[in-house]
C-alpha cells in the first residue's frame, strides 16, 4: 500500500470505529436524541469519502470501510436496536461505496442482506425504496442500485401482511430505476444486465409470495407480477444493443413467468390480457399504474421475441404456429394484433432490428390471412377504424425514417397488406385521414398513388361485374367506394393547401406530382366513360380546378424554373429535376380541363 493510501486508512477507519461504537452505546443507554444526531453525522462523514470512492487511491479505503461496517453489524452480540437504527442510514451510504469496485459491491450486498434479515421487512421495504429513489446524479449507475434491488428481492418474501399493497408501492420505484438505466448508454452493459437479473430475482420472490396467498389476493398479485414482467421485457428490449449485449437469455427467463401469471401469446398480441391485468391492478385509480407505461410494448415484444426465438416460445409454453394460424383466420384478432404492434413501430427507443422482426411478424400473419370484404352483420367494423388508423400511422413512421431501402420496402408492403385487409367502405376514409394528417410530401404522394390504384381496380372490377352493359348504363354508385367527390377534395388539399396559396415547391414536389396524376386519371376516366361520379366534369368543378388549382400552380412553377435556369449549381439542378415532371403533367391537366370546358 502506498503512503497516501495508508494515511487515508489510518485517518478514516479509527474515526469510523469510534462513531459506530459511540452510536451503539448511546442507543443501548436509551439516549436516542443524541444517537440520532450521531447517525446523521455518520452519514455526513461517509458521504464525501464515497463520492471519491471511484478514485483508485480510495478503493482500498472504501473496501476497508465496508468491511468494518459489515463486521460491526454482524457481531453476534450486537443489540437489535442498534441494527434497527443503523438500517435507516447504512443502505444508501454503503451502496455508494459499492461503486468503487466489484469487491466493494459484494460487501455492500452482504451488508444490505444482513440488515434485511435482521430488521422489520416493512421498514426495510420503505428504507430500500427511499434509497433507490434518491441517489445523487453521481450515483445513478447500476452498481449503486444492484444491492438495493437484491435486498428488495429478499424483503418481499418476508412480508406477511398486505403483500399486494406493499409490492405495488415498491414496483414503481424499481421500474423507474430500470427505465432510466435502460435508456442511458453504457459501454460494457454488464452492470445493466446484472441489474435486470436482480429484477428477475425480485419477480421470483413475487411469484413465491403468490403461492402463499388466498385466491383473491393471489389473482391480484399474479396480475401485478405479469405487468411487472411485461414492463421489464420492454425495458430490456429498449436497452438491447447499447447497454445490454445479450438480451435473449434475459427474455427467455422472463418468458417463464408468462404462463405462471396466466398470460398467453394470443392474449398478449391481441391486448386482451394486458387490458385485463390493467383493470385488476389499477381499479383503485392511484398513480402507481403510471410506471407500467410500456406494458403494451412488452406484450407485443414478448410475442415478437417468441417469433424470433424458438427457445423463448418454449419458455412461454406456447405453440407459436397455433397463434399465427388463429390470427390469420380471425380478422378481429388480427386487427387487435395490428393495434398492439403499433407500439413497437412508433417507439423511438426500440432498435430497428426489433422493428424489422415486428414487420416480419406482421407480414407473416397478413400473408396467410383470409380477407373478409363482405362485412359481417354482427361486427361493428367502424369501432376498429381508430386503431387501424393509428397503426398505419405508426407503419408510416417506419417508412419515413427507415435507415435503408430494404426496410422501407418491407414496411411499405406491410402498409399495403393492412390496407387490403380493411373493407373498401372504410379504406377510403382511413386513407383520407392519413393524407390529411401527414406532413411528409413523399408519404402523401404514396397515399395518393394508393387512392389512384384503388380507383383503377374498383373501376375495372365494376366494369367486369357489369360485363355486357355499356359504361353509360352501369350503376356505379352500387359498386364504387372511391369514386366520390372525396377524391377531388384530396387533390385540392395538395394543390390548394388550407393555409392559402399554391403548394410549397420544390419541398412538396412529390405530393404535387401525385395529386396532378390523380386528377388527370379521374378526368380521363370520367370523360372517356361518359360518367361523372366524382363531379369532376361539372362546369363549376372544372372552372374551380382551372382557376384555383392549375393556373396558380403554373405561375409558381414557371417562375421557379425561370429563376433556376440562370443558376448552374447542383441545388438549382435538383430543383429543375423535381419540377420538370410536374410541369409536364400540369400542362396535360390544363389541356384536359380546357377541352372539357368547351363541352361543359
């Protein structure tokens, strides 16, 4: 040992011994007023040292301090009142020293474990939760929290009354720690993994308590355990890649709890089990349920991990193939599953790797599904529209922000398959809402192209059904959902934005080009077929399109192109490339309108 280290030990250890001895004597003598002040002084004395404990020069001193504390409280002759008094200050202090090194962490765990075994479980539950929720920023690291969560795993088994209420009060604190640790990057990730293993040990303890309870209390605590496990599954998935290098073993271990809690893959992916457990645990309306903000993510991810890994589905005691087949043949459950998967697609915290697996799972259940175009009279399809709409918005986010073309293509395929699963009577409304609420020009262009394809397929199908009847005699209103004035309203939304003026170019060039193509398609088809389902050929509509959509756009386009023709920089070149196709389609639309106005 260096002279500096020896000097530190010679200075601190005797003072620590004297303080502990004096505290013990005062408490045994019943002098609690002075002993309380001395205990506060003990914490004040140790805290500055613990704040420097990560310094290698102080690691040995930290180890000696922890060893001294452990020997003191473990002495067979130690008075129980002394242990009880020290239990209020030691957990938080010794866990700060645990950050110094692995051997310091091990002794800190022994100290916390001894206090748990010697003191009131209910008191220790509060003390450990308080220590978990109030470290300084310096100590918000896994090695500080690990001994405390390990101590809670031991405490919970020792509680004999009101177990559900006690566990429910502790769970938010634990999950708050796990959430902050899962979101904060850690180079190695080993300490974070250890923290999740401690949380699994806590889940084991909750399960052990469940076995000792009467049926009513057992049901509530099992539901709470299920929610706890699902939240951890989500947090482990969030931590994957940046501070947990091997999440699969943890997920396999967590999956063992699913059947124990009465959770099934089908119930999880449809959300029914999650809703049921939320009702059981949250019926008193308290704020403790806020800690389960990711349980729906966890429910989806539990199934996705089972899809990804056979070991995980075996641990969950689930026949994954049977679940897949049920979702493929049951439209209601399939839509519920789509609604659950949106939590994965829309999460900014989950990795792209997991989103790819979620897309693969979605495509898996959609590829073999049986579309039900004819509505079931017993089912109110409109109740699912909000869920389908928000789910499609989440898939849009993947399309827009995907890091590569392969993922964009896969997410686009998923978008198309989900839309195809929706009855056409609702599909137009959902597409309209998506367009109206999108701020991405490229996404609006994609959706308008979807509208155009749907109109083409619908028109062709209608003609096929009425084979042998002239187009003028076909009763389109009986077989067309997309051929309405709503299609023109979408064109107007782009070409004449609600906030006034022509569209912003070249920023919205994709959307503008798609809107012009849609308008041109409708005009050509309606004029060729001598129909006017959308009202596009009425004189008023033609004049509105001509004067309010097309001419202002022409003025804008020609002005921008004239400015850029004199500039040979790359930016100008890109602008010209974006506007050239718009100019071509725009002039074709103007010609079509002018021709039809002559006969209107």
